[in-house]
């Protein structure tokens, strides 16, 4: 990756597929981000970049990569493979961690107490969920041209998530029918299920 490509990537801002970290606080915490990328659509982690996109660099590439390796080997189940490159624009070292969408979903992040949690990406955040809906090959693609699905996508581009109650009011149907449609769209791969909190929420898998 060149300096120009790095600048262009940073210019996109944090998203479902991109996150910035000034430095890594712990292997446990970064395991959440890595599993979220792997469980959703893949992504890139830039270490040595602040939340507002300033390149500050990392003082020690070795120290940061040890935390990444500790996370992928010990605190992600099943273990996760990543690739990385180190750049030094203006002498400040930035680590670029690439995580592909996994074929071994779901991956769990293991916290300090040994608790295993599934994380997914919703916009620019790594969110916990207790269940990951794996899209089977035969479910078909959602019809995103219908008025109700277009309204849903537009809503989720502005908001992090939606509940069946909010979707029912958005498209003027019963909460039962709205919940059924949200579940179908999750099974078709358009939405992610976020059910660690009640009521159950859904988020876009990919922000278009």
C-alpha cells in the first residue's frame, strides 16, 4: 500500500469494514474487532491512526503485533488468520491489518473471564450478539427494490439499528409481520441480528 492509498483509505473514515486505533490496549479487546470483521464482511484495522484520522504512528511494531498474534491465537475461537503490512509515512509507522470474511463462522472473542461472545460489525462499531445467522446458499437474494426494503435501507444508513416495532411503524404493518420480514432479510444476508439486548435489533450487514 502506498502513502496515497493509505491517505485515501483514512479519508473514507471508520465504517463497517474499517477501524482506526492509536494503539492496542489489550489482546482481549482487539479480539472483538477481529472477530467482528471476520463474522461480517471482512475489514481493515489501521493501528497508529487516531479516531479522527490523524496518523500518529506506533512506538513499537513488535509490541502491537504481539497483541494481534495473542488475540488471533488465544482469544479468538476458532483461531483466525490475518495478514498485515507496515508503512512508515513521514517516519511514523502505521500497521495495516487485513481480515478476510471468514468461511469458518462464527468466531468467538474470549474475554478476561473466559466468556465467549460473537461480535459483528454494525456501521463503525463491533457489536455483540448471541447468534450469527449463516446465510445458506439457497435462500436467494433480498429484493432491495421493494418500497419497504428501500425504506429500511435508507433508515439504517442514518441509524445504527432497528427493532421490529420501529420497522412496523416505518412501513405501517403489524409488529409481527415486520419482525418476520426482518428475520427473512437477515437469513438472506442483508441484515445482521443483534440480540444481546432486548428488544432484538437488526443492522445492515454492509453500508452501501
